[in-house]
C-alpha cells in the first residue's frame, strides 16, 4: 500500500478497539496461552519494557521495521523483534522508553516519529518482562543506523506482505522452555518471527485490517 494511502487510515486505527488476548492467542505458543487467560504474571513482579511498531515510507510504499538481535548470552539472543528495551530512570513514560530505545538501537531520533497509540501489553515468561508496544509512524523515508552491539540487521517488512495471510505459518522450534514444539509464526524474508513479537504483530495486524476493511 502506498504510504499516502495508509496515512488516511490512521484516524480509524487510532479508534480501533484492541483485541488483546484474543489477537495474541492466534500467534501464541500453547505454553503461553495460560498466561493470556489468567493474567497471572502480576505476582511475578515483572520488569517493564516498551517497543515501537514503526510504519514509514520506502520508495513510497508502507513498511514496518523489525530488528534482528545480535547473538549474546540471554533468552532473546538472535531473535527478531521490534526496536525497544527496558525502562530507564530517564524515561518520562513508556512511550518515551520506546522512542529512546529506537533511537539507540536503529538511529531514528524521536522527533521523526509520531506515536499513534499504545497496544496491549504482552508478558514474556522466560525473561519476566511486561512489554508495552506502541504504534508509531514516520512521514519520511528513513536511513537506519543499527547499533551493532545490539542489532545485527533491520528488516523492512512491506505492509502488503504483513497483511497477507500467506506470511503466517507454523514452525517447529526449540525454546527456553520446550524442545521441538510447533509454534505459529510470521515469515519475514528468511526469518521466523514468533513468540511475543508475533503476538504483538497479530494485534497490530487486526487493528490495521479492520480499519482498512471497515472503510
């Protein structure tokens, strides 16, 4: 979709009711669904983090930015996700966390980004993080400058591919809590996007599709 057409839907996306657990469950590994239904993570005192789901034009076409994380000791090593990270004392709020981390990780300054709306929080059991996703847009073409200490690569996912049901598949994974399990995932180029990021993408996809289809 042309970016000039996509931005016409922004007011409708802002008003879309979020499907929360219903959307998350479509892309959640079975082991995660109990957390969605019971919301039993509060007694675990999770750490807070925020990520940015950033849409922007590339050659006039709407794209969504994802990152490939570097290999490091930790449960999220080498995974695909949105730019973002844990809350720091300097952050005014969770949206500020998402903007600061996006600047640090992929080099896009906050003044180039407009926050559209917050999406439903996602709890990540292996790392005990409660992540707040924010949808944002940039009206200009972007040049990403990855922080190579944290980010291996930036994936630029066209909106038409994101909305295409063919981008969703099931793959077998070995995770931090299970071996050789089948999980739902988005395919972005050659990369498999699953777990918390796929759950966030599912809710985002439903909001965008509903806004477009209910015109």
